[in-house]
């Protein structure tokens, strides 16, 4: 499974700076009612340390979610230096939007417009 790194907090194809398919450990935890978390462990090479920066974004090729890097640490495991990356899921209005059908109001009265609008809203 590939993970991509972007040099800003929102992934766009123009901001993609690296793709990784080799890492020691990846914990990708999405939550429905809470903010998800990501933990990534990768070799602490000079290139990897330059690539992963706080505020950068991480995505996975088989998932629509994205995570923003908030923590970086270097640890020694089995006589190897590992870069430990912590990130939080980016849940914002763009990822949770509701798209309604287009409503034309040019030839309607205010009452007709409101009836059309309220027809889309759920009844409680």
C-alpha cells in the first residue's frame, strides 16, 4: 500500500512531493465521531527527515482520508534510527459537505423558493 506526502495541509496533485511503499509500521485509524490518528515508522534517512515535516499531509492510495503531521521523533530500534511520525485526521467542512441539487429562483416567488428549499431538509 502506497502512502503519499504533500507539502501543505491539503492534498493536491501539484503539492505531492513523495510516494512511499516501504515503511516499518503504519497504524491508520479513522474514527466516525472523533478525529482519527496515524502513526508511521520509517527509516530515519536524511531524505525521509527532509520529506516529513509538521503541517504536511499524508494520504493512502486506497482511502479518501488525509492526515496532517503534528509530531515527529527519532528513536533507536534494533540498532537502527527510526523516524516516528504522528498525524491527525483532517476533518473539515470540505470533507463533510452535503451537496444539494441546484435550485433556480429567478422565476419563483419567495414562498415558492422556500417550499423548494425546505423540501430538501430532513423532517424530524
